[in-house]
C-alpha cells in the first residue's frame, strides 16, 4: 500500500513571511475572540475609568466561572462512569449472553469487534499521516496569480460587509484581486451592506443582485461566470478569513500543477455564544483539520468546504454547467455544492489538498434545532456524493495515489451498519443487564478523551473537554440524522431559507 506523497519537498519548509500575506501573529482563538468583541461592540466606546484609562474586565467573570465549572463537572462525571464500570457490569456475562442468542447474533458481534479493531489500526495509521502533514509554503519571488473571490449571500445582513472587508484586507496584492459578491435575492438589508463595501473598495468589488432566491449553487455559478482570475476562491458570507489566508490558500497551486482544489482551515467564529458552538469548535478541529490533513497527504480531500476553498479556474469552467444542473434520483441537486464540485475535480484526475495555514472563521448554529438541520443537510449531500464517488473511485481516474482514497472510502462508510448494530446490541443487553450502561458510558468517555489528544496538540487549550461532552451529546441526540437523511434523500430544502 503506497503512502507516497504527491507533492514536492518544498512542503516541509516553514511558511515564509512575504509581502502578499502577513504571517499569523496571533492564534486563531484570540483572533476569533477579537472578531466576536468587534461584532458585539462595534460603534460603542470602550469603558474608561475616572482617570481616563481603558477599564479592564474583572478577572473572574460569571461566564468564565461557569465554563470552568462545566469542564470540571464533565471530567468528574466521566471519572464516576469509569469507577462505576469497575464495580458494576461484567463483560464476561455480556459475552455469555451474546453466544446464547445464537449464531447470527454472534456473527454480527464478531464482525463489529473486528471492524472496531480495523478502525483502531487505521486511526493509528492516520495519526502518522497527520503528524507528517505540512502545509505548502510561499517562497520569496513567487509570481502570485490573479484571484477572483466569490461570496454568495442571502439575508446575511452586516456580516457580509465584514466578509468582503476581510478578503480585501487579507494582504493579497490588490492589483491581482477581485471580489465578486452575489446577492441571492435577499429580503433584508444585505445588499445595502454590499453597497457599503463597494463604495469603500470600488476598484476591487463587483456586485451582482439576483432578482429572486435560487440557491447558493446558482449564486456561485453567476460569480464564476463573471470571474477573471486564474484561481477562484469561494467564501461564505457568514465567514471571515484571517490575514494572509488568501495568499496561503493559493500557495499549493504554485507548487504543483496537479492540484485542482484546496480546502481552507475552517474554525468557529462564534464559539463563545453557548455550549453548542463551543462543542462545534472542538468537533471542527477533529472532523475537518485532522481528517483533511490526513487526506491531503495522498491528495484526496473529499470536501473542499464552501466556507473557504480555492479552485483552478480552467477546471471549474470545464465542469460548471454539469455542476449547476447536477441531478440525483431524478431531482436537481441544491445543497452540497462544495462536496459536488470537489468530486468533479477529483474525477478529472486532479489532486485536492488542504492548507491549514489558510484560516477562516465561520458562524455556526447556537441551538439544537439549527444544528440538527445543518447536519441533516450535510448528511444528505454526503450520502449522495459518496454514492457518486463510488462510481469512479475504483477506476483509473488518475495516474497515481488511488489506493489510500479507496481504503479511506471503504472504512469510513462501513461505520454506518456497525454503528447502528452496536446501538441495537447495547439496547438489547441493557434490558437484561442494565448495569452494563456504566461500561458503555465509561468507554465513550475514555475513547473521546483519547481523541482529544489531537485537539490538545493542535490548539493547546482546555476546551478539549467540550469535545468529550460532544461525544455524549452526539450519541444521545444526533443518531437519528443518518437514517432520516437516507429516507429523505430527494428533499431539496435547505431548511434555513
């Protein structure tokens, strides 16, 4: 099994500080906090003391105390589960009950255990890939290409202006940059904020106002039609890129002509707005940064996210008509435009890679209802595009590096039957031996804590506890998403429009 990287040795160098993009001097978390404060207090003067100095916030605010308390309670509860699992429950008795239920039940149990072992070995292998991953670099003297940034917007309000501002002021050479912002039939004041940005950056901003809402895919298409750049960058209107990120996301194209698309590093902008965004802040690191870094080492990132991605313009222009009118089960596809475009780039034989130094901060849901709707939309598009990927992943769609994408595809998608069998297995055995719930809950906590090692290495903060909390939250509140997505694959609703 080949693990040869499809990129050259220049990837291992440290990112250079060049004129086209300043180095990231602050951490993403600090930057997110600054943006959060800016959003909440823009236009209001800073509080001052009687001496005229800027007042400092109290060292122990209620939110900080609640945060620390929740983290401590979460770790304590996991500890209680572990201790209780030692004194209660019995794997030997559980196994005896499994054998007693017959050959079919035993077969699926053996299969689930075998799959778990394979998954563990694969996780260890992916860890090596993750450690080996390096972002591409910009070298002094690189000839930066002309870039077209497309920002589709629908009822986004003031945030779209901030998104445009961040793109223009990212440090990319202005004579090689255009930002095309498409108002997808908004019914609020979104276009007014777009016009404010246009007035301030008139030489670099183009506005398109569509008469009616036709969806994000169509809005992006209209932007592609007007773009002049050799590289097309897509940014969501509720997302803000960090300084230097435009230059960073372009860097892989300069190093390898075989790269067709680049995924940016998506982090949470509003993670201080509640428990759900905080959990997603950790989940995004594990689901996006870890996964895409692994996939990038063999040039097959499966989803270049709409929040921040870049594409070679000539590839997009080849497939954009097919992409715009993509059909599935007799229905025209609406959501999942980012995964669909990534699939088409891969099918053309190009590599897709990840650039973790190209950071974008994006708004995420703050409550369960919005979160479940987002996940349902993602799951539907994931199922659809995975089925489409299966039609060519076994073919000679590119010259090299086809084995690991196929292995990843098989192992990841096999999780569904085993995951739901494990839940069925748990429920059946809890009826006859309820004390085993402690073994199950302790296992969830311990396994999630092991996963948090990746988060701690990447972010180096105590928010990893929210990742443990998310594991329990996901198991007990989100397991319905996949079967419901399967049953409603033909739905075209975004559920947020």
